[in-house]
């Protein structure tokens, strides 16, 4: 039974979907049809039935391919716990993981927009949402989220990638990550003009489409016959587009976020071996002031 050789563990709204698509272009990498199975988010995966179901996701991988999956739920403490522990118990010590992190305010704005576009009961006002929806800040505590993975596998097995660095040099980043997971780089395969899972004008999964997606015949027979590109086109043609607008970002929001995350950001800088802050509050203030 095949199990993952590496994981993309998030973070949510930090570019993990684009990274998944970029690494998927490599012929020596196999991802299952579902990007985010989140199987390691529950102890069920440690049962005989759960392990078999998880392994079935990778049954079609060729012998020469590395198996992988990309689930942002693996860095969503405290809502999903124990993913790193289960990964170590089920997969073993040789697993590698990639964690993409993003400037905190930008991630929170994107998360907020994504949630509201999907119908989540979250206030329009971002300051109010920070009060009512703790996940906005919690999922941005990057040092806290990655700590269990470092504890389970060691720092050398976890690669933290800054979203801002990745988006500036996607092919080069894919090449570097290919070396990290142990395959020869093929940066020429990365389509840098394609950006995936953008919140703006994103197709919204409606109730009727959810029923189709969950249909056993569709999932077992129809969907496997369609390439990822075809599924993308179908979604773009059929699904309504999000009409939600991004929240306005004020100086009060920026200070609120950086004050709340100060200790975690310092810890992240230490984990990443950075001489200074991973992101700068004043730079963030200037960016939104000039926007």
C-alpha cells in the first residue's frame, strides 16, 4: 500500500493550491484527485478501514512517482488537532512536509473573503470578524501551527516557504522544492501565468453542485474521466462567480493583527533562521495606505 512521501500542510489562503498545481506538473509526483482529503485530521485514519481508504487515494501512482497530498486542515489548530502525530504513526519518520506562509493581514483578508463568498456567517467588517471568528488569527499563528510537525519529524523535514517569495519565482521555488523532496527539478513545466484558487470572481459551489460533487456515480465514474483542466473549465462555465468584495483594511486592523501575532511572528523568525522579522508592520501599513 502506498502512502504519502510528502505533504503540503497549508497554510489556508497562502497559495497552497497553486503550489499543488505546480508540483503536480512534475511527472515524478502523484497527487490524488481530491486535493484536500484531510484524512490525517481524524483518528479514523489509524484504523484498518481508515488506513485502507487513505492508501486507496494513491493506488494509481506509478512505481517511480512520489505520492503526496495537500490539506490545509493539517495546520488549523485548535480546530483540527493531532495531524502531525497521526502522520508520524501512520507514515513514518521519513515524511517531508511543505508549509506556505503569507503576510498575516493579506492571509486574513483572503480567508475572510473566501469564507463570506462561501456563505459563512461572518461579519462584513473585518475588525468585528476578528472578534467573532478566532480562526482568522489562529490559522495565522504560523509558528504555533508548524510546531507539532517540527516536533514529530524534525526541522530539516519541514520546509517553510514565504508566499511572497514563491509568487515572485514560482518555477525556481518548484525546482528547489523538488530537490527537497528528492526528485530532479523540471521548472520548465510550471505555468507561471496560471494562478489557482483566487478569491476574486471565484466559482462558488452551490447546493445543487454540492449534490453532484457528492454523488457516488459522479465521483467514482465521471470525475476520474475528466482531466484537471477539464474540471476547471466546467466549474468556470457552470458555477456562479463570487460577488463578495474584499474587506477594507484600516491601520487599526493592521495594528490589531500584528499586536495579536507578535510573539508568534518572533517565534516564526527564529524557526526560519531570519535575522529580522519575516514581515514588517510598517511595510504592511504603507502598502495598504498606498493601495
